[in-house]
């Protein structure tokens, strides 16, 4: 069921090691990363997080506070869909 969610979804731990990523998440990656098995790799190995300060801030917020974080209308330089905007939700799973 996770694989076929109508959204891009990725599950990762506090070190950003990916446990699972569905087809929707892999579709937004740059072409050279789409075919990779992303389970077991760090998020920064498939997304250039240094170029995405808003996502880094969200990751820091969630890992520091343990609370969820939401942003609407976020633009990413690193995704494969030019001029797109994204709604992001990061939530810790306990």
C-alpha cells in the first residue's frame, strides 16, 4: 500500500537514513537517482540537501523538537519537476 500512495513518501530515521521510499518520492528525484535502491542510504545522498535550506530547517525542527512540521508552496532546486511547488509534511514516527 505504501508504494502506491498518491503522494511522494519517504521514511527515514534521525540520521536521515532511508528505510522506505515510494514511487512518488523517487519520481521527484533527479534522473540519475530514480533507479537507485534508496533504502539504506542517507537522504543527502539522493537529495542535495545543502541546496535546500527550507528542507534542512524542517529536518532540524523535527529532529530537535520531536514535533511535526508543515510547509506549503515550497520550491526546490533539486527536484526533477521545474517550477513546481510542494507541500511538505515531516512527522516523527514513534
